[in-house]
C-alpha cells in the first residue's frame, strides 16, 4: 500500500530523483525519460477513456492504465533480476498475452485494411491515436534505455503490444461510426 502524506520532499531539488532500490539518478537520465514517457502515455489514455464514456473498451483501458503504473515501477527498479516478488513490481508475460487476446478479439470484428489510415475519425478514436503515438514514444525511450542498461524483456514486449492494441481500438471505435479515415497517397499533388 502506498501512502503519501507529503507531496513535496525537496530531495529532487538537486536535479536527481530516487529509484526503487534507493539509488538516485539525474532527472534527465534515459531511465527517467522512459518513465516520463510511460506517464505521458498513461495520461493520454486517461483522455481517451473519458472520450469513450464507459463500455468495455474503457474498462479494458483502465486495466491498461494500472499496468502502466506497474511498468513505471518496473522501469524505476534497476538491475538484471526481472522476476517479480512481494517487494518488486515487474511486468510479466501474461500482461502482454492479455493484450494480444484483446487485439485478436477486436480485430476479428474488423474488415481487413486496404490502405493506411489517418489518425482521426471520432473524438474517442482521435484520442486513442494520440495515446497510441504516446505509447510509441515510450517504446522508443525504453529501447534507448535498453541499449545502455538492462530492461525487462517482458516490459518491452508489453509496450510494443500496447501500441498495436490501441491501433486496433482506434479502428474498432471508428468502425462503429462509419469506418476508418483512409490515406489517399498523393491526393493533393
């Protein structure tokens, strides 16, 4: 259980922040960039959930938001032991497997793509596209971190699947409102 009595601690005034293992790192470090990008993606998901106004997609995305907090905790725990424990939160393969199941379920109800799609359509789909792009940025930040330090492979798989899931959800939301907004190559030449 997390208990926060005081929001400001002043410990970050020197430009560093604390990690789960008690160590400190610069706020501009690759690890913090990845954690921040995940936080931004989670915030974008919150906007998408609000636009969905309830339903199964919103419920599933609220679950994803919780997983993204787990992902942030995972990234804030340096080291090479990626096994979860009572005291250490780690993303596990079953979390990515759940997303794959949701992708398959949503995609089974969609017609095959015949073109690339533009990020738009309904307000909810548009916000899902923004969240998808934010998740892709988080993935880039995580892979940049992984090039320099160990990162949980299950966390990398999770964030990769999540952007795919959001893409399929964009299509599903737009399908209910008339369909995808298709790219027309060279339309305005």
